C-alpha cells in the first residue's frame, strides 16, 4: 500500500483490537496507552476528533511491529 488512508481514532482502535491490543492506561491529556500482552508491544494513541495525521498513524503502526497492510486488514 503506497498511501495510508485517513483514519479516525475509533478506526485505529478497532485495528489495534483486531491484532490483540487492549487498553492499558491513560497518558497525558487525551492520549491512551494500548498493549499487546502476547508480544509485549505498547503504543500510544491520541483520542482526538477528526482524522489522525498520516505521520502519527505511521508511528503507531511501527510501534505495533506490524506492516501497514497487516495493520489495516
């Protein structure tokens, strides 16, 4: 996939849950930590209205250890 689609917070969380991530704890402000207990990977997601910027989405995907195509399945 050459370009990441625009995703909202709820879409990112749905992808995270599909790959075994669960809510861990709140972060600063409107941020949340999500963990995959099987792999030990932790990522932080901002809970903001509107689309998550593509660069931020790329960072979230990298923190999960998945490729963009795997993440978006």
